[in-house]
């Protein structure tokens, strides 16, 4: 999904970004490795909770207990069932965030009542303030986006996380977006399906990249969405898709670091 392709070949050498070790999550599963770029700008408390539980080892060995094809892979509950929570208190809803206008690094669409673009690898939409200095924004649930699960009460996110197998925009505004898969979307889609699966896959080991020894860290770079090649790709896809265009149609290239 978020692989190289034609666009990657057009990205200039100076337009590749190294990963931020403090905001990259490395999830080794029974089907392979998933690498997530976390976005504290969108959901700071969710990102902090995922880091905390990873560092406590809570996620290690947990099952993907609810997996629906073309929708989500759910995991992160210590009891391996819906409704399980960690020893930490529930989190408040983080469905929208106010960010500086400059945080929207690539504007993919602009209308009189809002805009859509990217914060890092995450597609977002938002409404600009009257002075244009800030944007009330929310993450879009495109393929590869990761979110916090919750119960009916909006302020019940705790430890459950989910990975989007495909886009499902009905989740926008209702679940906290805390990052996006930049490597391993094929793994996300290979996780055994079921509610629960007959033979569930699991997260074997989950670590913040900064906590791994250098030799064990993913050697990846991500295309800079502020670069010229990415802007041209947005224009190309927007023209091809016409009125049906959304930021979910845009792939973020990654490559092995030279």
C-alpha cells in the first residue's frame, strides 16, 4: 500500500525524511513486521498511552481478537476480548485537534468550508480559523491508519488499538487517530480474519523505535509530503479521480535508507 511505485522514483534525494525514533512504533506480529509513524499532533494522549503500554510490555503477546476483512484488525486488550482495559485510566476523546495552519504539510483539496491534506503520512481534513493561523483538524480513516478503540462512551479509549485494512470514512470524528502504517500494510491485510479468528494472530513484540538497539531499528525513509514530487502526484491523482478524489487515494512512498 505505502510502497515505492512510480512516485518514489520521482522523489529527489533531499525529499526523503528519516523516521523519528521517538514517534515510530515497531510491531512484530506472527505474520511479520508493521511499522507505524505516530502523530502526537492529532492525539497526544493516545500516542503517550501507546508508548507507555509498549514500554510496559502490555502489548507483547496480545491477540488480534476481532478482525474484519476490508475493515479493521483489532488488538490491544489485555484479556484478548472487546472491553478489556489496562491498569491505567481511560482517555478523553481526541477526535479533533487544533493545529497551526503550517502543520498541514500538503494541501490536497480546498473548499470554501475547509481543506484536506496531510500531517506526515496521515491524511487529514480540517476547518481553518477566521485568521487562517490555525486549523481544527481530524484524521481520516484511510487504509493503514491506526486508531484507538473505545466503548460507547467517547471517553473510554484505554489500550485497544486497531489497524485499518481498507478505508472506512464512517469512523472519522468518532475514534482517535494516532498514526499510520508506513511499512507492513501487507501484514495488516494478512492477519487472520474472524470475530474472533479460529487461529488468531498476535503481536509478538511492540516497541518504540527509540528503545531498540540501532541494529534492530527499521532502516526506512519516508517521502517528504512538502516536496515537489508529492505535490505533482496530488495534482495527477486529483485530476484522474475528479469529484471522487480524497486524500485516501494518495500513497506515501517509503524506501530503504541508503
